[in-house]
């Protein structure tokens, strides 16, 4: 009954504890007569031995505690594998039938602890993908959107990473890895341009590199 008040003739919902087992990390598993079960801290379950009768309000409280523990455990496991965006963690928790307000509380707690930080996530993602996969700004924006990072945070991370001249340096790094220092024909220049587009570089940079490659066509000189 809401607030402990029942209308005349309204049945008070209650269940009995039918199973009580200790669990690792100072927790207790409790199963109720109606089939529901929860894992809660020892401090919450000291008085809930088999035979204890719980009101619906008691059961709802245990459910919230159980959701919080399950959600936080899941989030910490995910974050122990790699950094995650807020959206990623929230999406994972939503699939566990955890109430929105409990998910929000878990996410805020993790943010305050510094375990979730979309600004840091975006900055580290951009830096690593530039270094390892040689991705340009357009591809990086596309990839970060899939992680649910806000547009303003993405723009900030991209702007910080691509200082003046870095994008052209990256383009030539990709070119040298692809073709070395040999001269190329027009067909291969088109292939290189397509590669740079797939990596997400600006068209202005791609055209500049393509023009320089064509300028060198037929001449005995390297890109060095």
C-alpha cells in the first residue's frame, strides 16, 4: 500500500523470506515466497532470516538496493576493461532492467569518482586513433558519435588534436606508408585519394596531397 496506507478492503501485499545464503563481498542472497530474489549487503539482511515477513514497501526497498549493487558492479567491470563513455555505461545498465533513476545515480557517482568523463574519453580516443589508425577529423567525429559523446565535446577534442599542419602531416604519413617514395601514376593517385577520404581527412588536404603527387609524376625524386 502506498505510504503504508491501505484503502478499505485493499489487500496488503507481503511475502516471506524462504531462502537466505551468504555471498562473497559481504553480501546476502535472499529469495522470497513469491519467487523474487535479491542480493543485498549483509547490513541490510541481518534481520531477514527465513520466515521473516516483508511488506511491499520492504520488498521495493530491497529491489532498489539490489538494482544499485548489480548496476554498479556491471559498470565497474566494464570500466576495468577499458574507458567508456557515459552513454555506453548507461546503455549497458538499461539492458539489466535497472530503473532510470537508479542508473542516473550510479552514473553520477561514477562521474564524481572520475571513472566516467566524456571529455577525457573523447580526448584519449582521438589521440589514440590518430596515432594507431591514422584517422582524420571526419572519421573521428563519426566514430565518437557512435559512443554517444556530445557534439560540443567531440568538436573540442578534434580542435585540440589537430593543431595547424597536423592533418597534412598525417596525410603524408599515410601516403608514405602506402606507396613509399616511388613516383606514381594517376590511377594510383586516385587510390591514395580514396584512402585519405576513407580515413576522414579534409578534402582540401586530400586535393593538396594529390596535386603534389601528380606534380612529381615522372620526376626522379622522393617525398622526403
